[in-house]
C-alpha cells in the first residue's frame, strides 16, 4: 500500500479508509492531522493543500495508550533501563504517554529531583510523560509543594520498595490521606504479613526457596490487608485514591462499579501480566515473572477479567519494571521483582480480544480513555477532533513473534520471547508526529509533558 513513513515538514497528514476505534464505536473514516492535533474526522475528507497521505484500508486506528505505571529506572539505575530506551519500547507498542514511578536513585522525594526527571524526559523521551512525586517518612513539606496541574499524582509504597520509600506508618498515612489534595496512587501489600511469610519459608527451605513460592509469600491476605486499609482511609477522608496492580479476587469487592468513572473517588488498575500469567507459569518462567504484587493462582487471575468488564477494575497498565538478565538469573531471594512489558501490553490485550475475553472497543476504553479520565489528562486519551494527535495504527492480521532482535528494552529480554502474536503496530503518532514505524524508524523529541485539569479533583 502507498505509505509515506516519517515525513517531516508536512503540516497535514490524512489517514484514509481506516477503522477508527474510539468511544466504544468502530467506524471506517478519514482522519486529518494538522500540526499537533486531530483537525477532522469524516467519512471522506477533501483537501486541496499539500499533505502526506496514509492508506489505512484494512488497518485499525486508536488513541495512543496511556500507561499509568512504569519504571524507566532513570536516574541511578540506568544499567537496567533509561527514559530513552524504554520510551522507544513504549511507542513501538502503541503507548504514547507514560506515568513513571519515583523509586529511582535517588528517589524522587523533592521537587528539585522531580523537575530533573522532567528536564531529562524533555530531551530523551519518544513519548509524552509525567512523573509521580514520591513519599517517605519525612518529606511531607516537599509533597505539599506539588503542582497538581503538572504532576500526575503522589505515589505511596504501602509495601516493600527500593530504598527508604516504604511508608506503612498509620500516622503518616493518615496525615497524607487527610491533607494531600490530589490523586494518591498506592502499592498495597501488608509489609508485616510479607515479612512473616518470608521468615516461615526461610525456616522451611533456607536458600532453596523457589519462584513458585512467591505467590505464597506475597499472598492474598497481604494484598487485602493493605488495600482494604487504603480504601478505609480514603473513605474516611474523601481522598482521591487509585490502587495499582490488583491481583486477587478478594480485593475486587472493595471497588464500586455503580458510579461513573469520572465521579469515582476510589479507582483501580490491573496489569497485563496479572491478566495473562498464573502461578503455574513459574514452572517454566521462574524469576522472569517474579513481581510485586505476585502473580497468583489461576483462580485469582480468572477473576480479574470479569471485574475489568464490569468496571470494578478501571484501567489496564503494565508496571513495566526491567532488570538485567544477570539480575533475574540469580536465586529467588536475590532476584529482583519486576518484568519488562511496555512494548507488548497492546499485543497481550489484542490476544485477549482474539480469545473472546474482551472487545477491542473495551481495550481502547481501559487503556486509553479510562487513564485520561481517571487522571484528568488534558486533551489526550481520545481520538477526537481537537485532541492531540496521539494515535496508533495497527495491522490486525500481521503475524510476528517476539524475539531479542525486535525488543527495544535496554535489558534485551522478555518473558514473551518465542510467543507468536497476530496484530502489530504499524505506526505511532505523538503530538501529530510519526515517532515510530514498524520498519524500525524512530523519531525522538516529540513527546511533551502531560498536563492535567486544574480542577480535576
């Protein structure tokens, strides 16, 4: 098909005869991009000026994915990943906006360190970006200086994390839930339960603890004790709470699906690996799928998709958390938790569509629309006239296999290696610029700092 890949200096681009998936509807249309934004969507667009044309017949077009939880490891852990490498992986997977976590080295616990991340992303990122402010036991004053129109939210690790970022003191949590005026995102695992379980397994198995035991050490009760406590605090104080990476059937009843997303005070996220893998997969993948919270039993995994469909779970994300292969190859107790996913989250969800578990319209809702609504992202997450042209063009019939040769991750491994997929990202547009094409071309520097509605909460 005629294709003008990565053309520069074109004021207009028209994607013709493409199946646009947006706001719960799939329809064949022409889409015109002018500068940074979508100018027109119509059955046929007539335009006499100079423009680049992309023939979209047989292809899908959707809004760019907003991934609300990634770890890109910069600064301080750049032997694992960097903003440049992981944002390249993101756009190759259809992710046009990411929200990155504060457990770097140094941890993002001051406004100065937060701004340093934004400055680095402004020159290095292929995608749009935002960064969470981090929480410790003694940075309250810095937290309260956060500009809520410029920062996605406050991250609290209510379970083990890097450095001194574990915050499980009830008094500190009470103060933050009472005083912080914007969105709080939490990692919920009860630290006392996890430590007790680990001690029990060390007594039984010593250094021979296996990856299969990870789901038993970081078990259902550890998750529920912490998440239910967070929900109780949020209800008590009217806090805007977003609980990340839900993994258990027991936790799902904490969330209300009778309220429209835009009116919810308590929202939730599920990650693609928790929808995909289950405890039996440790036998073949071992530490490759060791993550916190843990991948649990098939029964817990199978409860997540129905909760996503009935809106107890609001958002699909990745918790992309790369480590080097050498680090992951270590024995269980030494191997770090986390796996690289941001390049393949869309493919994993398309696979769910192909299995009949969800529709593509709902995938777009949960990966694009819902994050934009939950965080009140300005003019992104929807393929609407006037919105920023963050768009993903997909060939739904293209067949390919994950291999080291087509990975963009700096760590250069994936638990999906050797897995075949049907459906492939052809092009990704960020702010109207084609930043990725599947022939391997990339364009850096088109991403922007994400802004949020000032009155979002």
